[in-house]
C-alpha cells in the first residue's frame, strides 16, 4: 500500500465523519426549531408547558452549537484573523493554515479534551440528570458532545493539512 493509500483512507473517514456531523446538525436544528415553536404555542396558546420538552430543546441547541464548529472547519468557513491575507499568495495561506492547525488548533482542542475529561467521567459515573425537578435526564450524554466535537476538530484540522491545496479551493468555491 502506498503512502497515498492511508492518507486517502483517512480523508475519506474524515469526510464520512463530517457528513455524519452535518446530518446531526441538520436534525438538531430542525428539532430545535420545531421544539421552540411548540414550546411557545403551548405556553402562550394553551397556558401549559413541559420542562422535559424545554430540556430537550436545550440539549439540541447545545449539541448543535458544538458540532457546528467542526462542520464549519471542514468547509473552510473558519474565521481568518489576518487582515492582509487577501493580498498574499495561496502558498502563504496554506503554510499559515498548517501552522495554525499545528500550533493552535491541535493543542487547544487537545487541552479541552484533557481538561473536561474528569468532569465528563464523573457525570457518566452518576448518570447526571437535569438540575430542574422533573427535567430530562441524560445531561451526561450532552456533556459528551464537547470532547467529541473537540476530537472532530483535531481530526478535521489534520485532514485540512493533508488535503491537496487545489481540492480545498474547489470545496470552498462550491460552498
């Protein structure tokens, strides 16, 4: 197997992860929209509500928020802080992206996983539920989204480095 084989397999795997995360984001956004509409109609139309339904909408929002970050990175939608990058060559931007991933993205999201791990382990050990009485359980599952999305960021950052420069440009132009 050539060196291009494992890289190609890794890029396909990251593409599959991106599609799964995108599908989840779409489902979470649709659920959040419908749940919010239903909560408002129930509250102001019928004078009733459900704490569990509100918790479900909160969980959908939280997970949508964290999974949208790696989905955005995979599409080249990250924010560039460089003011002069429009005038610079694509080679410079590529080098800057590689350095940013290696120096900032991987260490920061790696530290996020490491820092959040004890809280996540404790949350899973007690099967943490909602703070509100009668609220929806499963907070520990929602808390898992942050380190999972951080791992996806690291994987997508590495994929961004490994993708050929012309492929990255084509993806950005189609989106």
